[in-house]
């Protein structure tokens, strides 16, 4: 039986995969909206859409910061990697939700905000090993 891989060494690959998926979903959303194969069903500034996106985004930013603190307090490498991945996943969820909102409103601002939050999460919760160095370097 092979030993389990070091999760910290897998984080850069997971970060790349998460980014690629969000870019792919955004590209598909852009294509469907731009080619008019999918008509927006809500106005771009519909109050319910703006409010829902704002509330969920704030909750997810709180989750990112919470798991960043949990990550910094742990001594386990596996838990450290898990908390990193959970923080990134919260931001990825917002980016995918932004792409869905782009589809139903035709407004790319939701997607761009989610994508920027994902990139911010990568900076706030880097793929480090707990020593202040990024695993990529």
C-alpha cells in the first residue's frame, strides 16, 4: 500500500484546477449570453439578486477568514491543507454563483466580483506550508 500523498504539495494543483473550472464556467456563461442562446430572465439590477449575492458573498468572506484563522492555529499538516482548501472552496462557490447570476441577468459584474474574490482568497489563504513560504516556490 502506498503512503498517502502530502496534501500541502497537492494544493497548487487544486488551486489551478479551481481557477480553470471557474474560468471555464465563466466562458460558457459569456458564450451563452453573448450569442443570445440564453435570454436573461431578471433585470441586471434586480434588488433580490443584488441583495442575495451581497449577503452570500459576505457570509463566504466570513467563512474564508474563519478558516484562515483555524488554519493558522492548527499544528497538523493535513488539517492545515484542509482549512486552506475549504477557504478556497468558499470563494469558488461565489465565483460559480456569479457565473450563474451572469446567465440569468446578463450582467457580468456578478461573475467578475466572484472571480476577484477567488483570486483574493488565493492571496489571503496562500498555498503555504505554515512557514510563510508558498508551496509553489
